[in-house]
C-alpha cells in the first residue's frame, strides 16, 4: 500500500517491535548491573548490548515512531489526500526492516557485534572494533537514506498539498515542528553518513581520518558526530 495511514501504521508497529527489542537489551544490561561483579554476560557482550540498545532505541524506536505519526497526521491536518510522494514514502519505510535486520545480525558474526557505544567514538570504532563494524555502517547508511526520503516527503507535502485557505499561519503546530525537523534531518543525515564512512575507510581501507598517527584527529569525529547528533535528537 502507498496510503499514508497504512504506512504510518507500519512505522508505528515497526517502532513498537524495535522498542521491545531494545528493551530486551536494556533488561540484559540492568540484570548484569543488578549486583557488583560479573554474573550473567561477559564484558564484550555487555558492550555489544549497550551499543545496539542505544542504536535501536534512537534510530529504530524513537525516530520511526515520530515519522509514523507524521505520516498519519500531516496529510489530515493540512487537508491533503495523501503524502506528496506516496511511492517514495513506501520505500522509505520498507528499507528500515532490512537495515535493522542487518544491524541485529551483526551480533551473530564472528567477533561479535558493534561493541563501542552508540556514539561509536574513534578509535574504539576503528582500531579496536570487530569486523561487524561494516554491517553496522551499512545499516546506519540505509537508516539515514530512509530518514532523508521521509523528510523530503514531509517538506514537499506541506509546501504543495495544503488545502485552499490553509495558509502558513494557519498550519497546526505539529505540522510546523515537522517542517523544521525535516529540514534539520536533510541537513544532518549526510553528516552522519560522512562520519560513519570515515570510520569504515579507517578500519578497512587504510585511511587515517581519525588516526593521529596518520595526521588525523579522533576529536574531529566527535565534532562531526555531534553536529549530526543534537539536531537529530
């Protein structure tokens, strides 16, 4: 279906499933921290849980929930029959399950899944990370493409499909907040893509964007990451 309500519901169901998945990881974390010392899982698996829990909650639970609400509500609030680009809307949802399947499958790789925290600072994510970092980077790229397509759709819908008489100053606040959010997403998602690509090439292709030994700078990674991170949140 390309109907905005159906796609909005798909986003919300997907978000709920990811919420339960990330919540299960949080339960592992809290169970391990219930008493001092090690009792349930080894430290590497604990680090994988904290990393993937963070990534799934931010990119798999919170963002798709808001995008699902946007899909449901924006056309109805502005008097539009649907989103402006319904087939792209469909695509921006359906690449998400593949992205998160890939991220979760990295946990079953030899060497384990990403274990460097959800902010994946260099050099933890480059020099000291497992090979599954490649899957993690690809999953982030696909998630970013989904976010950008959703944001483009929101902007085009709000600008072009308002009902007659629905002036800018009559737009509901939810629609205004999403218009601004969509511009922010388009501005910062490519920045995240650049950051994870630097992680990828530093780890697998011998570059040294984030390695001081080659003239790079790990602190630059933090600046780039948070240039993305705060507007995204």
